[in-house]
């Protein structure tokens, strides 16, 4: 059945008041906006940020044994290792460790596959750069960007 | 001594009035836009502008500066003279309307004895400016917006005037200062609550604001009559809109909320508090309701507001005769 003229007016007034109440209630609620550059979100404990080499607290150096597991397992070919065997020694040594953040898919397989826990995820997520070359990070030298 | 002497001359008064009106106008253009953005933000659980100045207070000034710096583009195929004239046709009536607004018992540019009539007849001129803009733009969306604006304006003038007539009957005067003085004991919102609501709704429709913004409905008409405008010309339309919002609220304050009457605080402060309370309500309405369809808009005016205003006028006259 169709509502009569006066019923319609009644419904109209009711809904107008209801709507106005609702929006006023929202006006006094706390805004949810996070003002990004000034305020930053708390990052979850297991967040997979860009990878970095862990430091051995005793020696002050990285723990890498140059097994290249991470390089092999990386599905995006983001990790490149340069390895040398010093003369008079059978043990391989890590010379350079590169990770290309432009290729990295943050899957964490490298971290899982490392036998000595030499790499870990940092909590860095602001990795934007002005050129593609800057996204390739060398992790084994001092002055790493993402520590 | 010399200064007060200058004030008493005609020229001195003109200069002072123009300066005063321009100050109120600029202040309002900055504050009202900021208020609109802040209130809309908070209703949507956002913060609104925060970066420029404390809590974004200078955002409107920055936006204004940007618009001034922009190139004024005149598209091909427009009627150049009308196109250039239209923004000012919308803008100047709103400056002229300031003349009769009683900011306090002494602060009033000219206390005309037909102040109320003057205010509402001048406000109609802006519609011509809107139509000029729509016609000169040579754009179907602009023209559509302008046509809708005219239809809406004609429709909503009637409930506005009818609702105000009951106030005129109560005070027996069109002089705004007398209307304010008549409210020193009781604001007219108490005996005339229905006309107040009718006035507010029709005023929002006159302002072309949501939920009555069919002349510039962005999802249908791009931007309506100001589709082709950019830079400072657009800014003038924009400022005129917010000035009109202030003026309509100021008139509502004068007619229904007792104007500058109020205890403790100086009259001017009372006037601005009341006016911005109405501005808040208008903004609040905008961010609550969706847009009406044109036919709903016309139905609402002719089938509900106009009869209600007429009945109210009748009842007011009847009661006044009995008393």
C-alpha cells in the first residue's frame, strides 16, 4: 500500500532527524587518520621488511659462511653473492652481498634457508628511491642503508 | 579630531563601510571554507586540512594564492564578454547584500526601511549571473546547470518569502534593526519555529548546496554552470558561494535568532556566534544527505514547503488578530 501524503511527511521528518543525529555522532568520534610522515604505524613483530645481515656480537662481523643457499632459493633472483677462496685456505669467504629490492618479493625464503641465521628481516618499509640502481643494496659493507 | 571629522563626511562613511565589508568578506571566505573542510572531515572520521598553519587554518589562503597564480583560460567558442562578466554578476550581489546586515546596534552600513525586501531582491540577481555563466560557456553541462538553477531559484524564492512574511506581520516592519529590537524579549524562533525550518531548507536550496545541489551536481553535470571556469574566475564563484552562505545565515540570525541580542558578550560577538552556528548546521546538512532528484526537489517545494508556509502565514495572522 502506498503511504499517504501525511505519512510520507512523517517518515521524511523522522529520517532527516535520524540522519542528522548519526552524522553528528560521527562528528564527535575520534578521527582514524594517521598523519603519515609525522606519525608512523607500529610495525608487527614478524613483519618482513628488507633483509639485512645479522652481526655476530662477539666478532662484530657478519655470520655468513658463503653457502649461497639464499642465492639459490631466491625465486626472484634478487640476491647476488660474490665469493672468493683466499690462497692457502679451503674455506670460502663472502666478498660482496647484493640484494636488489626492486626484484625482492619479501617472501622470506632466504631467511628460512640460512643455516647460520646470518640474514634477517628488518622493519624498514620506506625503501622508495629515485633511480633503479639505488635499489640494489650492498649488505656486507659499512654504511648499509637498511640497518 | 580630524579623523572623526572625516568619518562624519559622506566619503569617510563610504570608505569605512567598504573596508568593513571587505574585511568581513575576506575573513568569512577564509574561515567558512576551512570550517567546511574541517567539519566534513570530522564527520567522515578524517582530520581535514592539517599541514598549512595550525590545524590547517591557512589552507584556504594557500588555495586562494594558488588560484590567483593560475592562468585564466577562456575556452574557444564561448561568448567572451558574458563569460568574463558572469563571475562578477554572481559576486557583486553578495557584496551588496552586506549593506543591510545589522552586525550590532551601531554596526550597519545602511539601515534601509525596506532592508528585508532589499536583501531578498538583490539575492535574486546572482541567479542571472549563474545563467550568464551557463549560457556563455557554450557547453551543454553548463547550460543544463544554469537551467536547473533558474528553476530551483524560482521555486524556492516562494517559501522563503512566505516564511519571512510572518515575521514581517509580527513586527510590522521591513527595517532589519526594528526586527532585531522586537526580539529583545523573545527570539522569533520560539513562536515561528516552522518558518525558521522552512527558511533554512529553502536557503540551502537557494545556495545550491547539497542536498539541493542539482545545478552543479558533479556526478551528472561535471560542475554545472562553472564547468568551463578556472583560476581566479572560478575562485570568485567559489567565494560568492561561501559569502552567500554567510549572508543567508546572518539573515536567519537577524530574523529568527534575535540578531545581536545577547547577554554579557558584546553584540557583534553574539551576532557572529549565532551566524556561524547556522553555518555549521548548513555544513552539517550537506555532509549528511544525498542529492535530491530534480523532480523530488520540485515536489518538495511545491507540495510541502509552500503549502506549509501558507498555512503558517494564515495561522500567524489569525492568532495575531485574536490577541
